[in-house]
């Protein structure tokens, strides 16, 4: 696959990282295959996760084709860049086309990045996963690389004002050992195994993170942070849906 847009975008992204003074720590690089298809199953804690993960893969001389929601592709500036970098548009009203596109990429030897939680986790814990990563692995006979990003939520995440000041935040990306989905394996069973691998890797990354989590808005309650718990997030979401339904009834 010929890339004309990806290289200059990489330069721009690296310039942003330099401006912000971020201190990157990448581990498990040997788990990224030098060639051939693979799926990166990435936790989702902030809006920069895709760019940070893509940066972490660059030393392996590989580009990641990310699955991203249609709204990004519809943006007049971001859309042409996303298409130029051969990322995969996910239209939730018609998910089959994006699934087929991802399968085609994997079978042709590309690395596909997917956020199996589907949305940003406001608790910064691993949410329930969608089964897309597992089904892609089954359909393409490619490994899943559990991938954890940590620290990106300190810059730009959901319902928190973005911080674009030069702060020299530590940013960690860890690639776990390849997870091979067995042929004929139950999808839900494999999804549960993947989620546990991601949870274990997240805990390891958090334990090795150089800054304290105590009292921090960007840290989960489990580590003494002030982010909402998964239970609180669920309650807030239920209330949101209830209010939305009431508004629709009025209209």
C-alpha cells in the first residue's frame, strides 16, 4: 500500500509531541511483527490514543490503519487525511463494510488498530469489549496484540478541558504478547480472555508509571484518583438515556 499522506502527518505529529515535551516509554516492541497482518486491541482513555499508539509502532517501520468513527471522516479537514492514510471508516449504522475493509487490510499484511471498548473509558478502567477484534482475528487468521496506552488522558480526554501546555507528561505504550484466537473458539470466551489480558497489562503499566495517581483527576478511583468509578459512569449514562427519552416524548 503506497503512502503519500502518512509520512508528512507523522512529521507533524512528532512536532506536536516535541512541543508538548512528552516523555515516551514504549515496551513490548518485539511483539509487533516486522511483517504480516496483526490487530492492535487498544484501551481507550483519551482522544490522542490513536496518534500515540501509531507513534509507538513507527520504530518497527510499520504504519497502523486505525478503525475510526464516521464522524471523523466526515470532517472537512480530518476526513481527507484519514482517507489518505488509509484508515478505516466505521459507520455504526452499517458496520459490515468496515469489517470487510479491515479483513482485507489484515489479509494483505497490514496492522489494524481497533479500540474494542468502542468509546473512551471515563473511569480509565477497561470497559466491556465489543467482539470485533476477536471476529477479525478469526476471519483473518492474524494475532491480536493487547495494547495499553497510559498518560494520554492527562492531555485530552472526555469531559475534561484539554491541556496543551508544555508539561513533559510521561506517556506509556505497552504491547503485550500476541493473543492467538483458536479456530472454532467461542467468541465470547475469546473476548473475555482478551479483556483479562488488557486488564493485566494495564495494571502492570500503572504500577510502573513514574507519577503518583493519588488525588489526580486523570487516575482511576482504584488507585486513589478522583475519576468516576465504572459504576458511577453507568449510572450517569442511564440517567442520560432516560433524560433523552423524556425529551423525545415531549417533542
